[in-house]
């Protein structure tokens, strides 16, 4: 059974930075595709960034150039470095992992990011 645990969410001022972490339990992390999503009240969950098992990354247009997704397979962890944060980035951020061996997608419990002065 795979569990994903996010951390790093916080209150930060506009223009500030945060790094989110998502630690995965279980095996086969290095063959997984990992992603960060975010959701605000009344809106659908949206993709922020995704990184495949080879380290190739894609980003939503709204965060491109400000956010960086990365992974450390030795630590079974994926990161989201968020710079130049804006109030529009305020949301609950969720980690998702797609285990390619089983075709199963897993979600973390979410971590709150609030950008406000």
C-alpha cells in the first residue's frame, strides 16, 4: 500500500518562497509519475506540475518560471519549489503519484498554502 504525505505548507507574504515535500511509502517510487495539484473552494482541482519517472517536467502556464518540481528517488520524495508567490497561489496543494507498475493513482491529504500580507 502506498501512502503520500505532504508537508511544507504555510502562510507566506507575496513575493516569498516555499518548498513543499511529498514523501511516499512503499516500493517502486522510482518508476512512478508524480504531480502536484491545487484546489481552492468552489473550484476544480488543477494540475500545477508533473514529473515523470525520467525526470521530465511539465507546468501549468500560471506557474511556469516560478515553480520547480523535482524528485529524489533515494528519499522517495517529490518537491515543489515555489518562488515569487502571488495571492492567486493560495490553495490546498495535493501530491499525486501514479504507480505505473499497477496503474494505480494515489493522493496525499493536502497541505495549505496561503499567500497574504
